[in-house]
């Protein structure tokens, strides 16, 4: 055990040599009334913070003037402490092997930089799907034909507003529900404080999805959704079987985000970078090498989310790299749709609007669970409604779910019934009425 701890300490020390840097983040006016700039030096084992604040002349309460960056510092420190405890307890040999692979990739990057008389951060590997060398498995699942939207369904055990979900099914049960009702990927909130899940839950979902190999629908890619601040978390995600991770640009800054993207690429993993501003979005792609960008749910409304990634709305973008000085890579645009505190299913309308604005996918979490196991609005029904080829102008999510204006069936069933001479609406909501038609077989409400 002592030898194992010594080995893990040595690997941690090697990785920490490139994890010390200065990160500057500027708070957005929509996050607090007092604009704040925070400069933080983050070594692996110690963290020092100096903050300079400029306070508005307008008196505000302590809650409204709380800096999101300051909260981010506490979150980051808590995660770093959690990682230290994990390493002190002695990680598994499989995780240690993955950490060695990350360090080997970093060393190779330093040698490339040295040979090119470069400096600073390790170079991004040109062959990695995560850094633009191709389209990875997750990105190919999310990027479908124009006019459709892919769904990333997140599994979690607790909601920020109401605590733990009552009688939540185990991850293996909801994992199959997500697949059967048309989700394109499954995310697991591996942060215990926020989502109530662990890396064991990630592994459980991966195992359930793998049991669908050879079936239709087949297994979905699994994303580990944690507050990632350290390569140890990248290694643990890979060890659990996840194919991708999420990182927050605002929490990490450009340089550190770039390094973690490269660490994930070293393990053949993809990375989704969460952004909140147009500047973060552009630097995530052009500076960090990200190929999947997710607009945070703190950006309220589909139109505001569209504005964040308006400069990235083309399917492909050209970046400088390679022998000819240029390469082209695909960019996947994702919108995080937060749950509303009502029963109007506004989240479905936002998903439709995001689709029409050019997003490839939406990330859905709390909205899947707010109606519990209601036969018409269970997680699978919400996924089906979001995938539907409906229009915000002509259709209502409530009508699709079977609760709008006395409707018993959603639009596609009604139209099919009329064309076939049927169309009975008696007997209460049918379970199958909550599902979405297969891709390409739905009825577009705009032509009804």
C-alpha cells in the first residue's frame, strides 16, 4: 500500500509541474451587479487567491452582488481537495496507468514544443478527434442532418431546487429509457454535491449501454459530467468507461482548459467545453482546439444562446495548423436547457427554438424529472417531444404530451388517424402517444 501511494504521489508530482499557471476571469454583468476580476495562481497542492473588486454605486444585497467567479474559486478548491483525498487513499492500478499515459503525452508535447522552439502549454495533438483531427464517436452521434436536434439526457439523483428525487430509478433503468426513447447520448452527473452520483454510476450506465450491442437501438455514448479541474478526474472518467468529459471554460480559463482537452485526447476521449460568452466560445474553438461547445444554461433563452455561438454557426471552421497552414474541422453546437419552475413544458419549446437556430443538440437534465413518472411526461416522453419536428409557432408541447386543450393524442397520431379514417380519442392517454416518431417519419406541424 505504501509503495502504491508513493507511486501515485510521484505521478501527481509529475503532472503538477505543468498544472501551475495564472488564470484571469471576468464576471459578466448578468451574473452579478459588481464587476469583478479574479486572478488565481493554482498549483497542484496549494491555492492562493487575490481579488480586486470594483463596487457599483448602486446598493445591492449580499446575495445579488456575490461574484460567480468567487463561487468558482471555492468549487475549484473543493474539487482539488477531493482529488487529493482520492490520490492519498491510493487510486486503482488502472487509473494510475491512465495517468502515466497522460504524463507521457504531455512529455511528448513538450518535446514537440522544444523542437519547434515553442514554449508554454503542450501542443495539441493533430490526430485527436477532440482537437480537430477528425470527428469522434460522440460528435458523430450528436451531429445529424439539418432540421433535427439530438438529445443529451443527463442522469442525476438530486435536483438543486428540491433535493433528492423521490423514488428515482437506478441508473441502469433510466439508461435504457433514454436509449429507447431516442436520446443520442447519456450524461452522468458524477459530482456528488450537485448530481448525487459517483463514477460508479458512470460505470453502471456504461455497462447497461454495452448490453445493447447488436440491438436496435444500439448503445449510446456516455459522458462523465463532473466539475473537472484535474487530470485525475479525466483518468477516472476513462476508467469508468465514459467516452467524453465536460469542462467549464469560465472555471478553468483558456490555458488550463486547453491542457485538459489534450489530457482527454491522450486517452482517446472527447471534450465538451461549456461557455457563457461569445469570447469564451471563440477561444474554446480557436485557442483551445475544442470541437464541441455547449452554451451554459445560465444564458437564458434560445435567442441569447444563439448569440453566444453566432460566430461559430457554420458546420465547419478553418484553423491554422498542419503543413499547409490550415485544416478544417467540424464544430458541434450544444445548448443546455434548464428546467422551468412550472408545468408548461417551456423546455420543449426552447429545444425546438434551439434546433431552428442551428444547434445540433440540447443538454437536458432537471427538465426530464420535474413531472416524475407521469405517463405523459416521464423522461422518455420529454425526450420524444424535444426530438419532434414541431414548430414553436404552430404546435404546443402540452398538446404533444396529451394534456393540452383536452387532447388525448399528439399531433402525429391525430393526423395519421384522420388519414386512415380513424382518430378515436377515447380511453385516456395512451403510453405510446408520448413517444416521438422515428427520425424521418414524423409529421411536421408547420405543414399541417
